[in-house]
C-alpha cells in the first residue's frame, strides 16, 4: 500500500512537469454558452440543408433540365455546399472538444453523452447530404462543372471527381439515406463500445491497479520485469473481455461486408475498394509496396536478431518489442522539456519556420503529455476546425521512443498547420500521406540525434531506428495480414475469439518468422485500430508513410535551401490529388512499381547494417 501511495506521489510530481491541454480558447467547458451556441447553429444549418433538399427534390430525380430549372438546380447545389462547409466546421469543433475530454478521462460522463449526441448529428448531416451527394456523383459532367464554378465550390473539384470513381457501387438515394441513418446504431456504436471497454479496463501490477494507457506506457520502459508484468497484465485483463470483443469486431466487420454486398449490384465491391479509395491509392500501389516489403523481410528480421543479441537473449519476447535501448543511460528518462527541445532542433535543421511552429505548440498549450489514471491509450494528433489549430495527445514516460512519438504527432500537426488557409476539401488528406509527414518528422529527429550522439548514445539511436523498421516492416504488415484474412473468413460466418486469436497467431508467424519467443494472439483485441468504426485497414498507410518519407528525405540533400518550400508544396497538394499523382509531380516516381519502394528499403537496410555493427 505504501508503495502504491509513493508511486502516486511520484506520478503527481511528474505530471506537474508535463504539459496539459488548454482548450478554453475554443469553449469554456462542455455545455458552456459558447458550446451551446455552436450546437444550436449546427441544428439550424441542418434544418436549412433539409429545406433546400425539399426545394430541389423533384429536380434531383431528373436527368435533363430546362434553362430555368438548371439555374435553380445549380444555385441550390451551391447553397448546400456552403451550408455543408459551415456545419462541418462547427460540428467537428464540438466533436473534437468532447473527444479531447474523453481522451483525458474516459469516464467523463458529460463528454461521453455528447459523443453519442455528436454521432447522431454526424449521421443526421450525412443523411441530409445524401440526395445532394448521390446526385453529384452520378449527374452529367457538365452539371458538375457548372456547380464547381462558384468560388466556394472550386476547391472541391478533385474531391468530387475522385468520389465519382465509386459510382458503380451507389445505391438509391433512399437506401443510401437508410445506411447513413443507421450509422450510430451499427458500426458507429460498436466503435464507441470498444473505446469504453479500453477506457474502463484495469491492469493488475505489483504496484496496484492501473489503466490500459499506463500499462502500455510501461512497455516502453527500461525495466524488463516491469515490462513483462505489464504485458502479462494487459493480456490477462483483455482476456476477460474476449467474448464481448469478439462479438464487437464480428459485428463491426460483418456490417461493412453486408453493405459491400448490397453495393455489388453492377460489379463486385471487394472489401479493399473502400479503404483503397479512402487512402487515394490504387490496388497496384499497395501490391507493389507489400511485395517489396515481403521480398525484403530479412532486413527487419536481422534487426530483431541484433536487438535480441543486445538484450542478451536468444530471441526477443513480445514485451521487448517496444523496449528502449539496453545501453541507454540509467533510467532512460528524458524530461519533457528536453525531449521537446530535441524535436525543435530537428525541425530547425530544415527551416526556422518549423522550429517556430514547435514553439507555438508549446506556448499555446496545444500539447498534452500527462500520465492520468483514466486517460485514453496511444497517441494522436487532432485539431479544431474553427481556429485551424492542432492538438497533440500522448502519455509521456520519458523514453527516446516517447520523444519519437512526440515528433511523429507534431509532424502531423505541422501538416495541418501549413494547410490552414485551404478549404475543408483541400485540407482533407488521406492517411497514407498523413503518415508521411509524421514519419518524416521522426526521421528528422533520428538524423539530428545521430549527428550529436556519442558512444552509447549512437547505439541507442540506432536501436530506435531498428525498432522502427521492425514496427513498420513487420508489425504493420502482420496487422494487414490479419485484417485481410479476417475479412475473407468473416464472409463465411462469425469467428470465435479462439479463431480470431488463431488468425492473429498465423499472421504474426508469417511476418515475425521465428524471431519472437511467442506471438501476441490477442492483438486483434488489444490493438484499437482494428476496432475503429469509420475506417478499416488502419495499418498499411503507416508502412506507406514510413517508406515514402525516406524518399522525401532523400530529396533533402538534392534541394538544399529549397527543400522546405518543396516539402510544404507537397503537403499542401496532399488533399487535392491521388498519392500516385502526388509522388509523380513532386518526386518524379511511379509508386505502382516495386522499384520506388525498394529504393526506400535499401536506405533502411543501411541503417540495420549500421546497427548490427554496433551490436
């Protein structure tokens, strides 16, 4: 008991030195006057969209128009577009604020209640936009071009033409509306349930019960016994929820598959069609990347063998995957201020503006790094659309991996920052490119640290690079392998928790090979990404971003002082073209060919060879 109290006191002292969000510039609090004012405006805007829909109802059913009708139609469509932008900004702002509150405290009842309310409002918006969106996705191209002539619609040109690629899978407006209306009560509800399960689970340790986020943080610590205890505690805790979690993920994926089946009226809608479209990449691009990674699987496996050797083990244990370097200085702890300074210095190596941005994040309290009992797991970057300001969330324990995570999330934030003057359409970039900016920031940090490192510090940095290679060239492909196998199997029926664990084990063995003492069979449950309601296959974009960022970094030496502007130009284009076109324009390469990915893996191979020499 005394130990637990001491630990809490130490935690309180540590939290006092960690940054905390201040979101009061957005709203004073949930249900404050400013919050309620925006909420009332959301309801009013939704009503206006519905009224405009009613005015255009008969025109939406036609395919040819008289001159007067066409003019009324185009004006009505443009009015809806303007209303859509207004309501998205306000509703996103409200939703972000509430989700920030539940990220800090997963038991915040007021925030949880609003999150459910927001789900319904998003569904109402989606439902209200169905007639407008279905019409624009299948109307004559001349009408679409007329619609896009207004100043406030011009920026959505790429978005609409890209969305029309899914035209063969459209259902009737009535069916599309039904799907939209059901979202909060179908996969949206299952995703929300997972968040609540993860937030409420307690993990037993010798220091007392802790939350999932705290236990996950220990996995990054230097104490192997503590890591093992935390890992085993997490497995035991999640094991108690395997039945509800298996029901959850089966229903989440089963619902999606049923929708895809209904959309296959003209041609078959494979379960990869939607995620590829969301990522704005072609199937050939994903195939080329995964083929190159699998062909070079020995590169990250060599990293694992070297890491095991450094740990003085025949093989790595699963609780070692996120472990810090065994040669790191005693305690392996860097104060947050020092870690942030490292990130700032690495950004400054590219351009002073990037360093100034880190200062802006810190000065405005846009960073959250405390260790809290009911805090949500993981790390992420979010943002407020009204003020166009980003926020970064993590639980900072002081390891180099935590500093790398900080750089990763601030990289995301910088991406959104340089696009803050663009419309919601042009600034809506896919995850593939989003992970490029974040991973590029990690690469900057790593290179900066290498330049200054001495002795064991060089080893520690090389360790982190090896760890990244294992994560992005082994763990992420294993996640993709599991999810793909699950979707294929789920088409034939529901899978039990044991069957889900068996699929996970098979995927891990394929990619990790014989380099781990055991696999994490419950990964389908412990990894929240499999349970997101709004997006599937939340995995391969990380590998895409990792390898793509290395290609971008290779540009740095060639462009010199011109690099920063070229980098910003690439980021600003990321929401208005496909990944293939983006890379072709800014790097002059074809990512549908394995050579592009091989060139980046060759850079990784050199890093692993360097690490092996240090071991």
